[in-house]
C-alpha cells in the first residue's frame, strides 16, 4: 500500500517536472505475462521512470556493481532486482532460468547510459535471453532524459533541469532465430535481431513527418539559439537564431517573386547563402530545383524544361568567380534570372525587424502556414549516367526520414564538425552534407568545390573536422596530396556514390589510420539505402539496409547468388519528372507494386543483411551468352594498376553479342599485363580491348560519366582500322588499343 502511494506521489512530481508523456500502454497489456522489456538508456532517471509509469511491479536486471551504489539503495529497496555480473557467464544463465516463472523484466541492452545521445552497442546476451526463454519482447523508447543533468552528456548537449520526457511503448514482438544455428553463431544472430528491434524502435519513434523548417525550429529548441551550425569561406558563422532569421527575411522576399508550389531553380555554389536560399524557398512552399552547373548550360536548360522552372536564383559574384557568365546568358533566354545581390537591395530595415520578430515567435505562427510533410521539398536532377537526366522529387518526409534512419544507426553528436564540399545539387551533398548537420546540431563548413585536392585536406586540418562525406575518386585524390596529420581529427569518413576501391581503403588506413565507411544509395532513396557504421560494419560490403526499408531481389538470368534490387520505405522519392512529360510527377513503381523503386543494381544480401554490390544491371555485358560485370573488369584493372583511373564499357558485336572495352589512364597498359595480374580469371571476364587515354570523363559529382565514356569508345573504335586494333597499334591520337586472346 505504501509502495503504491509512493509511486503515485513520485509519478505526480515527475509528470509536473518533466511533463512526462507516455504512449502505447495498450501494447504493454498485449505483451502478456512473460515479457522481456528492452529500453534505451538515456540517463539515471530511466529505471525510476519505468518503475513509476509502467502499471505492474516489474523486475529490473541490473549490473551488480551499479546496484551496490549508495544512491540507488532506496530505489532498489522498493523494486524487484535481479543482479547480474557481466563477467560471470552463469549470471546470464540464471536470468534465463528466472524467466521460467512468468515475469516482466526490464533490461537495458546497451549495458550503459548513452554517451552520444543515440543508441549504443547492443549486447548479444540480451538477444540470447529472448531466444532461449521465448519471452515476448516489448521495446520501450525513452526520449528526453539525455538532455537532463543526470545524463552522461555534459559538454555534448545543452543540458537543462527539467527537459520534457516521452516514453513510447511499441508493439510486442519476438526474437526468432533460425533453428539450424547453434552455439556462438546462434547467440550472435539473436543479438543481431534484438539490435534490429531497437534500431527500428529508435526510428519509428522519431519525428520525421514534418517539414525541414519545423525540424530546424526543433533543433534550435534542443541546442539553443546561439549554437553555431553553419560556416563557409566568408568566416561568418551562423547560429540557429541567425540562420532562422535570415531564412525568414529572404523567404518573405522570395515569396513576392514566385508562387506557391513553383519549382524555383537554384544556381549557386556550396555556401551558407545557398543553404539560406533553399530554406527560404521551402518556408513558403516553393520547391528548390537544384541545377547542376558542372554539366553546362544545355543540361541546365533541359533540367529547367523538365521541371517547368521559370525562375532561377543565382549570384553575380558566383557567376564571376566561377566563370559561368556564358551559362547564365544561355539560361536567361529561357528563364528569369534573379540575383541575390538585387534581392538584398530590396530588403529594408523594417523587413529585417519583422524577420527577427518572426524568428522569435516562429513556434506560434509557422505551424499555421507549414506545408504537409508530403509536400515536395526539393527537386534533384540525376547525373544522366543512364541517359537523359530525370528530375527526382523528394518530399520533406522523404528527406527527414532518411536522416532519422541514419541517426538510428550512427553516433553523430552536436560536437561534430562536418566538412561538406559535395555540391548541394547532388543528393549526398544536399541531404547528408547539408540538411543532416543543421537538423541534428552538428556544425557544417561549406567548401565550394571538391576539386581542390590540395586545399581540402588543409581545410579539414584547420577547422578540426570530425565528419566528412566523399566519393572514392575524391578520397583517392585527397590521400595523394594530404599530410598524414591533416585528417587526425576525423572520426567518420563516409564514401558513397561510387564503389570504394580497395587501394583507396588501404591508403587511408595506412596513411591516416582511418577506416572508411562505405555506403550505398541513390538520389531516389534520398539518398542513403545502406551504410557501414562504427557499430554495424563488415568489410567489402556497403553496410545494412536503413530501418523500415523493405527489399526484394529480382532474379537475373546468368547471375547466381544475387539479384536486381528493389526497395521500398519512407525515404523513397515521391516520383520522377521525365523528359517526355515535363512537370508531371510519375510515382515510383516496379514489378513488386506501387511505391517500390527498382535500383537497377545487382546485389547480394547476406544473412545479416549486409549488401555487396555486384554491379548495375545496365553495367553487365552479354559476351557469347555469358554475363560479364563491367564493374568487375574495372576492379581487375584497379588491382593491376592502382594509381590509374579506369572505366569499362561495352559496344555491340555481330559475332559475340557485345565487346568489353576498358579505358585507362595507365600508360602502355596491355591486356597481356592485365591477364598476368589477374591469375585464375577467365578470358571472357577480361576486356577485349584496352584504350589508353589521358583522362576519363568525370561528372561534377565525382562519378565517372559513362555515357561520355561509351561515346568516346565508339568514336575511337569507328575511327580506327580493324587491322590496327588487332595488331595493338596506335591510332591517330596516340591512344593504344590492345586485343585479349580469345
């Protein structure tokens, strides 16, 4: 009786002080009598919160050493405790025996209070308990305790006395381990399944069904208005207060020049001004259409036509410094160019004062004008590696869902500094390089181009960057120029957009002591589909699928143990804007139904969910009826000549169906050398011819421009006599072809 009264009193105090909100109590009732309650561990308050707000007198499995601390004794005396010693295997067996009698027992599978604010390592032992006892698993997400003074995040987050705390009880589930697994393999797999349950819990209880600007306001509430989040080469850092105020002021000005739901072109470099422009357009329901200026005016004009873009925001200073005046002149014949310098002249002191007031009161007025989460947030144009560029429409919910999926798997914190040189017209640079930092409290430093190979390592050293996102091409180039100490502060280097070469991985490990985390994705997936992390890592793969993503592997004739990947999830695009029907949204759909996106990639997925990329379906050549991976051909060339760049393509052949041609920057490369460096590789898997070139066409995003590669090969082959090809002689340009023996 006294215990119930005490729980009510403590519960009332906690409810008032921390505004505790609990949801999903019906799931607690559904779980039954034998329940393993798993919860994330945010602070020292967590056991007290569960003891007070869960209906029954539950048991807590607590580390023996922690349970002996004096300040826990009053609480322990009021609840049921099952002491556990992690150094004693028998302790875990005793807990399994404990579940033979129906019990509701709480375990914190991380084994410690978080020091990152997110989910930490999940111990396999808890999964084994769930597997051995066949207990129902009840996931509970605690949020808010990490911002209190009784957390372990001093110096990481802005702490306060009484942050709001929410307790979310998710539907019950079970750990079902395959029967054929035994011993350590079964324990590991059980732990793996439990970790997935907790990762899914972290994502599904996060807030992503809102706009990007609302997430920005939420981030200001968490981290404080004075917290700096963005900076560029002008060295004028933006705090949340200044970023939000500038966004509102510019947004009000742009609203007078455009219409709601217009696709408005953005022709600007990586900078804080570009970030403000994007947010300003989104504020009043305009949709930034990011123009890839590295592709030239013709491609930008095509993008504007496909997206029905009538107005483009740019800057005279940018056009002058970037020597892009000709491109701007060409654009101006089809669209209206609006210059940021001209807009600045129209903004009065009264406009700035109004913007400042709106920034302070945004929490009250913005929800009234906010777009729905499914309103388009951005249009990104594909690089055209498969032909005509397409406009990819991502909603606010798509972008934010992808960020929350990533946060559920990684341990980024507000003390991290991101060096972002990837252009914002690229999905990697837009979502991960730009929106992720400002919505999660990290500080992002914008650098205008990834092509300054000697400067970027110096920038990483100067700003003490801890996180960097890049492509293999750029990482290989930086490694050649960088001093071994330039990257000493980096703790996360994530590679995506193209395959990470083994020599790049080895160079970064040997020279800098940094393990590159390879990921995989597409503009259509906003962009992260999978990524390796400190917690979930397997060499040679591109990591595991993001939470709440489904996948199917479509069988491909001639390819064993792999299939063409189709995916579905909250991060999948709203649809395409296509060349043959400008302005009309075409939702994603594949043979598996609506909402599914066919990646076009051939992948293998192992039993733990790690993905290995075998190549693109369009990057396989059919030679004499056999499927030959062009990606594999490039890898063979990389193994043979690691310091050169290589690109493989195929051309039609009347006799064999297709011929594989390798372009390389390796001087004097021959197929005989490649064959000698690739023992055991069948002749059919080697290129028929090798073409040595001074450079290989590269897109502004750092990926190889395969349409240009194919065009180059076709032109050179047509210009070269067959006899010269067979003899391995030079053509007129001095490039060399080599035949491989049949």
